[in-house]
C-alpha cells in the first residue's frame, strides 16, 4: 500500500478534533474540538473560513442544516447551539439536557434537530423556532448516538443500556425497542430504503433490524473486540464494520456471511465509511493513519500519514470529491480524490 502525503494536515485546533462533518454541497467542512472551538473550512484549499469559541467545554457533535445556512453544535456543556454559517452569529441556545451531549443530528427535511445525552434522554427540537418539541424517554443509561432515517420519519437512538430505540418523529412517540446486544451500543445506520437499521456494540457484533417490526434479522459477529462503527453499502447488500481489534469486515447484510476482510491497521480503528458512490472505504485508526480501500475486493489503496497522533474521524464529501480526516493532534486534512494515483 503506497504511503501518500502530498501536503501536511492543517493546524486547526489547539485541542483534539472531536467532531467533523461536511456541508451538503461539499464546499465546507466543519470541525469541533475539545478546546471548545468550531472551525469551518473551505474544502477546495484546506483553509479556515471562520473559527470561533463556541461552547464552554468539548464540542462532541456538529450538523449542517439541509440548506447549509446554519450549523448546529452540541457538547459537554449540555447545550445545543445553532450558528449562522455566513456570519458565525449564534442564532439559538437550546437548553434542557442536564449532562454531556454526545450525539446530535439534523433531519433531512430540515424540520427537527435531535440530541442525545448522558442524562439518558433524547430530545427533539423544532429547527425553525428552536423550541423543544418533546423529550423521548426510555433509555436507562447514557445515549451514545441519534440518527434520522433518510425520509425523516424515524429517529434511532442507542445507549449504554445495551438497547437501541426507534421513535416516530412526527408523533414524538416510541415505535420499537431493539433488544439483543450484550454491550454498550455505539453507532447505527439506516439502509437507503429506511426499511432496515444496523447497530454495533461493545459485544463485538453488529445487528440488522426491521424498522417496521423491530425484529432482529441478522447477527453479524466477525470481530474479537468492540465494534465502533457500522454502515450499509449504497445498495444495502453489505454491512461494513470497524472494530477496536484493528480490523474491518464487509458482510452480507441479509445472511451475515463474511465477504471481505480489510486488515492492515496496526491499532484500533475508530471509524470507517463508504464513499458516496460505494466504490471505496475509508478508515481512521489509533495508528496515526487514515487508509483508503477498494470496496469491491477489499484491496488496500493508500495509507495517509499526515497526522502525528490518533486519527479519530474520517469522512467523504457528499459529492465524493474529497476525503477529510481529523486527529487528536488538532490537525485536519482535506484531500482531493482526483489527486490520487490513477491506479486507484
């Protein structure tokens, strides 16, 4: 695997990068840090457009509004805040959570913001008035993730109580409790049709569930350690899992059968994702590298070693033209995919 380092990562924060998200039009990247700051980057040249001190503690989650005019942030100070992307002005501070917010998302229809906290609650906020719509209660431990379905009808949440829950967004009511994991849940993803949800856990497994019934359909158990991240392929036929055991697996989403093993990292993998076209997989690891793989056959294509500490975050832009990563060393790297060797 070639080691690729065309230019160094850019210094963006004086603390670790703790959150990273692209705008929907792919022109901007927002990053948050444990130094309490938020930075917005121009993805064309890896420069900071705007940076400000946003919270009084760690910024754990970021989400752009569907029109990319606003940016929501949440963190350890228990607040959800909304900012003008153009001016950096604070448009709203939404209070109610009593402990750290680790998870936050903006619905695709733009109507709602969801947040999940260590206080065991999930809250829905009106994204126009910034008023609280409802408190979704039921988890019995810290909430680790929230994610909306593509059609904005459902909200999934997971927690340290070993359960995931599905909520009816418009009604603000519980839909299903997904029980079966034997450890803390970390991440989830809806398939493109919003008919299935995949979750991952400390119990070294990923599980696929029916959104309609809450029934467990598949148990994917291919790792020897906690599974930190999980994702459906674009066509929904495969599930990508990334684990603390330093490996990734691509498995059949209907049978659980292993299709490919993606091995090569020398330490735990913190996160992984598919490119928008489904052709590539990117991963971020505690071995201080991000890596690129071919999804079709699991072939390793490149190792990126621009960071000097653990790489905790990696993401493709929605248009697939760039790949960004963030590290505990406070740096951010935005790479143009078309700069990479033609053999990729």
